[in-house]
C-alpha cells in the first residue's frame, strides 16, 4: 500500500509510504479526505457512498494515468478490464484492491460513464451532497 486516508475524530490524516510520496498519490488521498469530510466516515464505511465511486473519483481527481487513456470521453479513456463487480463496501474494496489492482481502472471508467450520464462534476457534487443529507447514492 502506497497511501491511506482516514479520520480520527474530526481530524483527517494521510499515511504515506515512501513509494506513495508523489503528487498523484497525495491528490488521490486528498480526494478521499474531501469526500469523507462531506459524507462522514460512518456513511463511507457503511457503503452509502460506494467505495468504487470514491476510488474511481480519486483516480480521476489525481489524474492517475496508470488507470486510463488520454481523451475526452469515457469511451476514449477507459482501459479494458475484467468483467467483474466492483465492491461498494470499503473493506471489501481494500481486500480486492490488494489482489486485483485493475479495479482502479474499472472504477475510474465507471465513474466517467456515471458522470457523462449524471451532469459531470456538478452531478458528483450533487451526489455527495445528497448522501451527506441522508439520501441514497444515485446509481
């Protein structure tokens, strides 16, 4: 593991390994910090804001080119990945991510498609606001 974002009480923290000390990894983890600040740690842990969306969004925010092609649309950017379900629960995500790093590419692709169908960045912000207000994530 290169990095991990978590909360202790009202404090957000990022733990970085030596291999995680890059702008891309730090931006990825800061994305998680911002999402958790809005929706709360408990709702995140319970999967009310799906782990696949949180991780895919962090890949896009950090512009992590390991997981997508250049381009403008999801069709141009998505990498081929195995046909498998993405975990909604963060604990399940962490277990699978250690065994199948391709899930980051699949999550980024799914978020890109979701954004195209749900209003782009504004749709993401609305989904986060809705979850923080106790509503279900709009899949």
